[in-house]
C-alpha cells in the first residue's frame, strides 16, 4: 500500500537526513510545512482522528530519546529471552477499529523517524548484552508503510548481518519482497473476512493476505501466522470455523515457523480513547473484564474463541507450532 499525503510536516532538524530527502522527492506534490517538533502536530489537542482518516498527514522527525523498549507483557515472546520493540514510526496507514494505537494516540497522522543509523547503533548496544528478539513493527505496520518508508529494508539489511538479532516484521499488508534469512520472521495477521470487513478498515482481504503468505513461503522465508486478536462477533463459532478451514486448505502449515493465537486485549488506560475514536464499533463496546491493568474478554469467551482455532489446528497435527495467550 502506498499512501498519499496532502501535507508533510517537517522538523527543521530532520531536513538534512537522506531519508527525508528521499521522501520529499517521492511526495513532491505534498505541501511541506516546517515545524519545531513533531509533538506540536502529533500531540496537539482536540484532533478528530475519524476525519483525518480520509486525509492523513505525514510527519518527518528525529527521535532523540530512547528508541528500543522492553515489550509489553501481553505480547508473545515465543520463548525468546530479551524481547524488545523499536519505535521506528508512530501510527498506521490502516484504521482498524480495535487497534490500541487509536487509544494511545489522538490522531490518525503518521510519524516516520528519519535518523535510522541511531536506531541501529542502539540495537547494537543491546546485542552486546546477548541475543535480542526485536519486533520492529509495533507502533505501526512497517509492511503497510513499505512503499513509503525505507524502514523495513533497513531492519532487514541490519538483521542479515547480525545473526544474534531475531527480527519480527508483523503486518496486515501485502508485502512484495522477502528475505530467507533464518533470523528474519515475517508475521502475518490473518482474520476472517467478516472481521476484516467490519473492523479492519483499509486493510487487504483475507485472500490477498493468504496469497502474500504463500509468496513468502515460496521464497523460503520464515513465516509466522498470527490469529491475534480474535474478535468476538455475531456467529463467531461459524465465522472462525470457516476461517480456520480456509487456512488449512490454502496454506501449507508444515512450512510455517509457528502460529500465535490471542484474543483482543487493551490497556485499561487506552480503552476510553479507543471508544471515543470508534463510538459505533461493537469491537470496542463489549463489556470487558479488567485484569492486571488490561481490558479483556471474560475467561469463558476467551476460552471459546481460542478453542476454535486451537482444537482444529491440533487435530490437523500442528499443536507443536502454537503459542497462545490464554
């Protein structure tokens, strides 16, 4: 997906970076507005993220603070040790109703940090302490931004020369190139068509995502399937049974590295803002339980949702590939 941006807000200190010059040339028809700091635009009060969805702006900035963070406890670490995520960019060109980014940010505009070398230096410092598992596409979808930002290629290139780094690139997008390095994992979020149609606005169809998964497999890339988050919807048993049947028929799971399964969960602090951003969406209006600072489905709902996927995959012989957040 290649987004079009009517406006580009440019920090003055970001002007001379090669990534900035490349992006300004790429979007030469965009109106460029000089700003002091990205937060002056990104964090300004009283923004309407729903209106902005129709015309997102791009913000080019320099990140002069921490760049790599400890991952959230509700994220799966797949048995890895030191688990981090990189804040390569902020926000997403997609507009999924349930996305925690809508609860965390009050805008639909996208920030891309252009000081790429500084991120790689910080990652190298982490690697001096031992092997690292890094999710490079956490506060955004780098696959969806790959036609805009060079970040995906930067992280792939870095990982290819640092075998102690296990790099996860998670996406709902259709990516057009893959590397077969054993330490680069392409993690594809897959959802039933009913969930995509209702809640995953602007994202590719399930068929398109499956085709992309199969392209990655054909390239001998490391592929992870993410059935996460599972969303409670009307007739969810029928919906998810059909979904897992389609996955089993369409993808050779023997060539998939592993499979993650998890239900919707979000920080209790973010849910009020998410409901303001999507006031009519049943995905966020559910009467969630609160557990350890997170809003989650009741235990019986989680068990039923996960059970549909888990039981069918176990029956098909793939139980050893599953990682589950209960």
